[in-house]
C-alpha cells in the first residue's frame, strides 16, 4: 500500500507531507472503525521486552521528532509500535527555524532537518494527554497503567503502548539556565509519561550540544535526578530518565558522557541523535545545514552503540536509533547490544509496514 502512496507524498514539500500524514493518523485514531482497521492492518507478533522497570510489547519504538505535540498518539499506537516517544517538547511555545527546514535526500535514503524544536509548548501537550486520559485508550500512562509502586515486571497487555516524552529547552534560554527549562518540563510530564528523555544533542539549537560536556552534563543531570526523586515520591510511580546523545562526539567525550550518566543514576541511553557529517552523499541537498538521518547515519550510530555498550557494561539499557531502514539493520543493533530500537526516517522511505517486517524477520 505504501508503495502506491509514497510517490504522491514525495511530490509534496516534505514538511507538508509530514503534516498531512500526521493529521491522517490523528483522524484515523479518533474513530473506532478506522482505528481498528489500522490495528488489524499493522498487527504485529508479540516480542515482549523489559527495560527501565517497564514492560514493552515489542522492542520497536517511534523516535522523537515525528509527533512533537501529541497530535496523533492513538493513530500511531495502532501501527504496531511497542513505544512512542513524543516531542521534543519545550516549556514555552516556539516556532522553530525558518522554512524550508526539512529535505529529502532520496538518492541517499536520508533526511536533513533543521527544524529547531518547533513546539506548541508543554501546556498544550499536557492538555492533549489529559484529554486522551479521559478516554479508553491504548497507552500505558494515559490509560492508567503507569503507576509502578513496585519493581516487578508485569505482563504486557497486547494493545499496550509505552509512552515517552522527549524534553528540550527553549531556544532563547542560555545553557547556564537550561536546567530550569528541563526541570519545568520534567515536572509537567512526570504524571503522564512512562519515561522521560533529556535531549541535549540536537544539532539544530545553537549551543545545545555543549550540554553533553562532562561538567555541564553532571550539573544538569544531578539536579534532574533530585527533582525526579521528589516527583516519584509525590506521584508514587517510577519515572525513568533517559539521556539522548549525539553521534559526533569524540571517543573521549562519549566516554565522559556515559560516565556522568551512570554516576547520576540515569536509567538509560538513547544513541544517537542526527549527525552533522556529510560523507558520501549524492543528493543535491547534501549541502543543506541541519541534522542528517537515515541510511548514511547507520555506520555512525552503530559505532557509537558499540562504544556505549562496552562502557555501560550491562548497567543500564540502551536504545539504538539512527539509520535503521531495513530488518537487517534492526537485527544488527540487537546483536550489538541494544535493548530497544527506534525508527523515524525508515518510515518515510518504507512506510509503517517496516515495523511488522522487523518483528517477523
């Protein structure tokens, strides 16, 4: 089906096509007949995984960036994902960078984006999640399954989808004050998410990646860990915190970051964000600024995964993302030590059937 639809979508400007597919999924998720049809069409075999104290029906997730404002959560959940990561969400609304800011590199099976955290803001996304909580849904936290007063691994319900929220800072906030933004969004989403991801590695917000440095990262994560503890006590639930790292760190910088993540009691690492590298690209858009994702990111992401797995030594789970476009790509990530994987650009080029192909493969 997607082979028929893709040429039509690829005739549209990339951001327009993305908005169209997101709205289509939004409406499909609203109505039981269309929701059930999607669920039937993209039904996937169970492959249960336990990580961060959570139970996932399968290890395939949607990477942050696809649904930044929780627009189409139910529709996306029907496609067979084991988890969805919403966002990146900033405390206050911001438009992101000027258009054009999204480019398909078709010859390279890649995407360059310089979106810059466009967000309707935390209050808007919280309101959206509250609305879904009042309905019967398929999400862990908005369906009332997020309270984990004990650490036992509970059976996964067949239609249950884990919900994560990716947290960022507003563009106009200097790094010295970034912790205030992250604390604010942590408090906003602690009641509604199953896990939270600290995004300090997007290349599209000026200076953000500097927060991956040892001292800056330790100062940020130690304060978030303290706040997380207070939220857990208040809400009587676990709040796993994950950190998303970039692929362009040196070996020493990556080792330093992982050391800090372990020392500050974070629950997991997502590796990796998009890259600024441009080796071997053929598309006429190869000179566009922004973060590169898709097939060319595969080697970078796998290399970072190998280093992180070695450094972590089984202490916390690792989520691998970047360059996963085929079932063999996914299999290699699991063989290299990833507990979960996330996809995004693979959906652009191969459609939602990719989830089932990975799980059946």
